[in-house]
């Protein structure tokens, strides 16, 4: 069972997943976490692209590679795979130049369920300043648009793929971890 955990860049969904896997009240041996960006970057370089940034310029190639990754994960020994990623391709200045998954140019990708984690835009802004020294946009309005589009893309995939969609809105870390834990428990 693949659960896609999405959110705006620098939101902290990776941290939420890491904290969930540290939990001692969940059978974490049945749960695997995978970063789509890490896998795609590695595969992009293996396939001759300079990086994932270059791969992102080719919708069909990116979507085909994503499909390959997701298909491989469906044959995992784990009961639940949490795939950490983003629906949007965003430039550092906040310009949205494309969406991941089902852009109409490659094979259709579906997840068993989608979880979108959101946070207060000010929280994301602070993380971007602290973590990436402001290399990502810190414009709160653009961050709001990112989050709205992540939710919109998740709902579109949910509708097209008949997948459950969970929105964890403005969650602090502990609330997000507990909410994700409750979702994961449904499938263990």
C-alpha cells in the first residue's frame, strides 16, 4: 500500500515521517519511507541527465521515471510505503513551472491514498530562511498558492484514481505525526 505524503517545499513532511518512524507505539517494521526526490535524482543521473532539475524539464521522461519508481514500490515487502514528495515543480523564486504526476504526457500514476501536510505560511517562511538561507521564496502569498495547489493536485489525483485524500491542515509537528500515525494504522 503506497501513501503519498506531499506538501510545500520546506514544509517538514520528511520530519513528520521521520518522527512517525521513531514512534514506539506503531509497528514501524511494517512501514517504509522513501523520498521521491532522492530516488529521481539518482535515477536521473544514471539515465544521463545532469540532475533532477534537467529531468523536470521533460514532462514525459519525468512522469515515466516516476511511474517506474511507484510500480517498483508496489512490490515492496512492507505493508505501508510512505512516499515523500511534492506535486509541484517550483523554481526558487516561487514560480510554478509544472506539476508532477499525470500531467497528460506519460503513464498514469495512482497512489492508494494521498496525505497533504500543510502549515502556516509564516512557519514555512521561517524554515526556508533558516534551512536554505532564503534561497526559496519567502513570499507568504506565494507559499499560500503552493499549498493551495498541492491540495488541489492531491484532490484531482484522488478523484481520478479513486484514492483517499487526507489533508492535515496547519498542523504542528506532534499533531501531524499523530494524524499520520492514525492514517497509517488503518492499513497495517
